[in-house]
């Protein structure tokens, strides 16, 4: 396979992208338009009440983003006509049968679509169980069912996550797939239909009790975590994504399917320009900064496009590509801490009064047990002392105690959600990804256009000059 064949493959192709308003979804749209403006059509499935609203969301949340700056500069006054000709927003939702499309859109897409890229997902670790199940699991089934009705479809791409493996040590194999009944706990068996039933019953029970919207949200969030941990997964997100893979394995039949499993996705390495990132909350950006196994977003897009050309019209077992840096180019926690400390010492953030914020070296904790001990000594004991002081002084410190107790409870919940990734010690096998890289390297003169080799990343340069400035500009603004 030659580089030209990747660009050539995209020519005159019609691609359906779900989750196009997400970080990777819009990066895919931008890259395809930039390297192959002769693509026939990009259909973006966007949740909206009608096609007009979908189009508005597309321009506001996708095309109007700074991500498209390079493309806008390249096409100048012809940019709007390029978008009008090559990109179309369609109103729909993966959580609905037939993707929630109206009959006319549905029948047209069945005839026209060459490739489907399913990047739709709800990514909150502790999101509502009904919402996560509807998008990350049932939504996958709906996309697959829709794909089977497309008469000219070359392949279906499903964007998963490397962390469907749960909390693991050692080498995590690339070709490992989940199937009905398989869980991360040998004492339990997983049945997606039973989970659907339990979720619906819980929701109906809450509505029968006339529970408030906030109460339903809280209970359904906790219910998702409870169900995930019952089967050995640390949170609702990776649990429902794993069930999505189970649904694909059980229902794909002899269907061309490629599953992409990225690790923690970070800001763009080079394309369309270094440092672009969005969609992260502040706490997420910290975890992404300090967790292991990172991979820049543009490298994830590049492996998707390379795999498109490699797997066109191939009907076989699902091929899985894990893409990350933990095996071939790992970065350790002491170096990450050093990079962040050096950056913010040299480039301090401004405080509320405009004064530079001084930073100290972050406390480096080796494992979850040490973290628990640190939290006990640093925060829990002082709060206990504050409580005793409040009692002894007739509640004089009661408000201070309650406020600090709430903060601690929130902190402990976040720690519980994120510690599997901060202390993750597994290494992701990427043999299939490496084989794809080698195939490209043999004959590609311009391989940089589709680089997805984590060994090419200089971590100090990337974190100091690309990733942290990107976080400051796009996340911490």
C-alpha cells in the first residue's frame, strides 16, 4: 500500500461520520477535506430537532472552530463553497433505531455511503447509565444494523478505547475481543439484554416515584458505576464501551469491521497545527497530562485513514488497532512532573489579582494505596479535627467543617474515578498498528502526512512546547 493510495481511496468516497461534533470526529472531517478535497461527500450525523438545527450545530461546533483555520486559509474565499458542496449535516441520533433518520435521508444514505466512522460516544466516566448504555452500547448496534443495509459499504470503523481492558497489568493484547458472558470477573457473566432490562426497570421505578430530574440523574450515575464494578470495570464509560464491542462481535457476521482503540488522546502533534485540543474539563486535562499511554489526536486520525485504504472491501474477522505510546515510547511520571514544573516556573499563570502564581513540584504518589494514605493524613484527619473542634465549641466551626467536608467528598469521588488511569501499569500491544506502519514505510515518500508512530514523539518538546500551551489556550481559558 502506498501513500498515494490513501489519498486515492478517499477520492469520490461518501463517508458517514457519527459523533462529528466531538474532538476526534471533527479532526477527521478536517483532515479528509485537507488531504482530499475531491471526496464526494461527508455526512455528519448530528443530534438536533431538524435538519436546519443540525446544520446550525455543524457550523457552530465543527466548521466554525479554529481547527479549520488552516483549511480556511488554504481555500480563502472558496472555503464556504467547499463546505457547502462536500459536507452535509443530517439530523439523527445513534441511540435510536435507523439512527433516528427520516425516510428520505435513510434511503439515500443506504445507497450512497462507502464508509461509516462511528465516533459517537458519551465519555463521562460516571455519566447516567441509561444515557451511556443508549449511546455507547445500543448505539453501536444501531450503527451496525444501519451499516448492513448500505449496499455499497466498504467498511465500518468503530472508535472504542484501549481501556475496555479494565484495570490490568502486563501486556494487553491487541486482538483480544469481548463476547457475550465474558467479564473481567470470573464469578459473573454479562448479558447486555439483561442490563438493558435492569436499566429500564430502574428508570421506570424512579419515574413512578415522581423523582426529580436531579435525583434521577444522581441515582442513574451511581447505578452505572455499581453495574460496572459488579463485572470488574472501573466506571460506566469503559463498561458500556466494552459492551459495545461485545455487540459488534456477536452481530457483525461476515462484515468488514475495524475497531480503533486509542489510549488517552491528547492535543494535536502537528496537524493541522500543533496543540489543538477541546472537549476536556479542567480535571480531565490534569489527568491527561499526568496519565500514561498518551497519543496525540492527529495520530489517531492518521491510523483511521491508513486503515481505510488497507481494509477496503475486505470481509473478515474484525481487525483491532490499539494505538498508544506505553509500549514503544513510554514516558514516566517523574519526567511528566518535571516538564510541568519547568513550564509553569518559566511561564507562570496569572492569579486573580494579576500576580504570577508560584508552583511547587507536585507530590508524586506511586500507587493507589499510597494515595489513600496521603489523603488520610493531608485532608481527612484535619477535617476530623475540625469536626471535633466544632462540637467542643458549640458549632462555631460547623459551616467551615461542612464546606470542607463537601470538598473532600467531591475530591474523593474524582480520585475514585480517575485513579485507574493515573496508576495504570499495563502496556498496550500494538502489533497490528506496527504492521500497518511498516507497510506504509516501505513505499511512502511522504509518510509524514499520515504519521501515527508514537516512537517519533519527543515527549519533552511535545509537552513543553505543544501540549501544555494547547491546554492553556483551549481548555484553561
